[in-house]
């Protein structure tokens, strides 16, 4: 359902994604992991259309979407949960969920969605999606805005960041439900072992390149390059 | 002046500025084309026309609760220059809503002016919610000009919230608001302005926090589009133990221009005053986020603007 062919991306003269190719089947769950700065978020943004690759192609359900805008891809069935949630002045949590759902959700429906990300809805629905919410709250609202859409492909960028244990268990349940109910495909960028463990495949990114694709069940440790941090600081 | 027949412009303007489909119930005073046309009073709220100049005195009896005073103004004749003086006397512990608004329909080539000079005198413990909408329309080359002047005198432990909105069609406006706040009294001002074309909007706030534990919160949210210009000047003086917070948030588009001039003066060591101002384009990441949930770029932009001005 998703295929990347030789995707390259550069910014500010820096080659960030190098010749990325992979396929994701319908209903599959892949995890992308790798060191900070290896290009994981950039890869997700290229799939969503937020960044345009300088070469290579992206296919979604057989259609070449390389030159499609963000909203075209969104309407075709791609969703993306930001690593750093965006804040808004004046747009409430309820507004954001309505926009995601493309309908006016009743308070009850909106509550149910928030409950799946561990937020007690009554106290959140009318809050603005702004800096008065904590990082973890914003992150969960971001995830809620994505799962509300129930699209064929959903990309989560480090969803575990700022989320407590209770919600974390829920998050895993959410992933499982998305796969069962929607036959949806999921890409999760994560460092969390528990998320990596439930993935069908783990894509290991290193310096903008796919270093390894590890099938479910195989140990990952041996593939993670151990980098001596001190070498980075050498002048 | 008892029977009032509203034409279609009057009705549309009333709807726009006061959300009224009909003549309101309760206390009201409707002013049209520079003339008072209808006044209604209640046992608790008296409205008396001024003798020496255009305008009315509004007296709200002490302990009045839950009543609304409507004072809409509509102008449909081109070239009117209307200045009106309205004084509000709010009795002790009264709690009322004042719904004001001015709508101008100008199809002619002459400028239409309306200047509402409002003075509020709040007695001890009284509470006022003042809601005001300014709106202009019409195809003429004549300008629609509104220059409101507001004076607020707040007695002990009184509270006042003023919500002013100007979203469309006013070519030029200079708003002047002066407030003197007494012991334990609290003033909240929220203004929302959107300007288009070559419009000009200027707001001047001067607040004297004279009372012990007096408070003021001013929030201005504005959007300047096309070639319009906005200027926001605030001047808060902390003359006692007090709290003042001024927040000016502006979005600029096209060639819009916004000037924000803060002035906070602490004349007392226990004064606590904050000014925050931010001017900028709509954040690109906000548009991107809304596009990732399926909105087009222009849908995303209007959602962001609607939310900002909500
Ligand atoms: N628009 C950009 N301009 C310049 N550098 C960028 C841009 N986007 C990302 N980078 C750089 O590319 C590298 C990969 O970033 P990112 O994809 O965010 O990594 P990850 O998510 O794996 O931590 C980083 O070194 C980052 O600083
Ligand atoms: Mg990242």
C-alpha cells in the first residue's frame, strides 16, 4: 500500500535521506528506529508530503503521490502525528477533533476519543490547544487528532514521548485496534522496546540510510551501532 | 416615535451588530440615522434622553440582576455625522449586560461617522458585561468611520468585562478607552479586530490602577490583511498594590501592518504589571498540521483565523 523508491532529500546542503526504498503492506505495522538525527522525522514528513524529495518516488495504493500536496495525501488516507505537536490560539481540543473527524462530534464521542489517549475529556474539550497544556497533554491530543481520522495509513512520530505508563498501555491497545478494525497500516517512529516488539518489521535508520530491516522476533541489539559520543565532539 | 418600521438594511444591521432578529425586549434604546427612534425602560432600568446634547443617561437600580440593556445604533443614510453621549450609572451590587453595537450601511459617496462617547460609573460591588460589535457595509465610496470613546470609573469591588469586536467593513476607527479602577475592582477588556483593504484601526487604552488590589487584563487579538494598518497603544499605571496584564497578539497578512506600543508604569512597589506582544504571520506549521488532517491550505487558514478571533 505504501512504497518508497530511491528517495533522496537534502536541506541546507545536507544530504538527509539517502536512497530510501521500502514497501509497507496493507495492515502491516512497521517501526522505524535509529539514533537522533538519523532522519526518521524527515522520512515521515516526506511520506506525508510536508517535505518534497529531490529524487525518488512515493506510491500510495499504487498511485504515484510524489507530487501530491499534504492535504491531497491526507484525503487519500494518510495521517501523521507530529513529534512536536503544533499549538493554536483559539482552536479548542473539541474544534481540532471536529476538523479531524470532518463532522461535529458530540461531546460524548469526543470524550470517548480522548479517553483512548488517557485524557479525562470533560476538563479538556473546551481548552485551547495552546501552551497552557503540558507537553504530555498536547502529545496525547495530537495522537487523538490522528486516530480520529481512522485512515488506511497512520504515521506516529515518537508517540511515547511525554506519555505516562497508563496511556502507554492504551497506546499499544490503540495500535492493535487500528490494525484489527481498520486493517490499517501503521508506521511508528520509536525508541521504545515495547513498541518495537509488536512491530512486524523494524526499519533501522542510520545517517539517513536504511541500515537494516529486522523482521519481527529477531533481536535488535546487535544491529544498533554503538557510537562513541566523544568522537562527535572532536574538533 | 412609538411605531418603528425597520427596513431591510436596518434589520440586517441589527442582526450583524446585536444578533437581534426583532426589537429587543427589556430595556433598550435604538438610534437610527442620528436620531433616537425607540426607548424602552423597565422597573429597574431607566433611560433618560439628555437635554443638552444627543445621548441618554442609563440608570440601573441597585441590586438589579440578570437584565440586559440593548443600545444598538444603525446608520443607513450616507453622510451622517452622528456623535452620541451615553452615560451608564450602575447601582450598588447590580449585575447587568449591556449590549451595544453600531452598524453602518453606506451606499453613498459621503463619509458616515458615528462617535459613541460612553461613560460608565460602577457603584460598589456592581458587575457589568459590555458587549459591542462594530460593522460596516455598503458599496458607496463614502467611508464608514467609528471613533468610540469609553470612560470607565470603577467603584470598590466592582467588576467589568468589555468585549469589543470589529470584523468587517469599518474604514477607519480610533478607539480611546480610559479606565480608573478602585479598590478590589477588576476590569477585563477583550478586543478583536480584523481589517481589510486600506482600513485603519487604532486603539488607545489608558488604565489607572488606583485601588488596592485593583486588576486589569487587556487582551487584543487582531488580524491586519491587504493594505490595512493597525496601531495598539496601551498605557497601564500601577498606582497601588495591583495587577495588570496587557496582551497584544496580531496576525499580519499580505501587506498588513501592525504597530504595538506598550507602556506600563509602576508607581508603587507592590504593582505587578506585565505586557506581552506578538506580531507575525500565521505560523506555517499550523497550516501544515491542519492540512495533514485533510483541510486545504485556504480552509486551514480560515480555521486558524476564525479560532484566533473567536
Ligand atoms: N529542513 C531542514 N533543514 C536543515 N536540516 C534539517 C532539516 N530537517 C532536518 N534536518 C537535519 O536532518 C537531520 C535529521 O533530522 P530528523 O529527521 O529530525 O532526525 P530524527 O527524527 O531521526 O531525530 C538532523 O541533523 C536535522 O538537523
Ligand atoms: Mg525525530
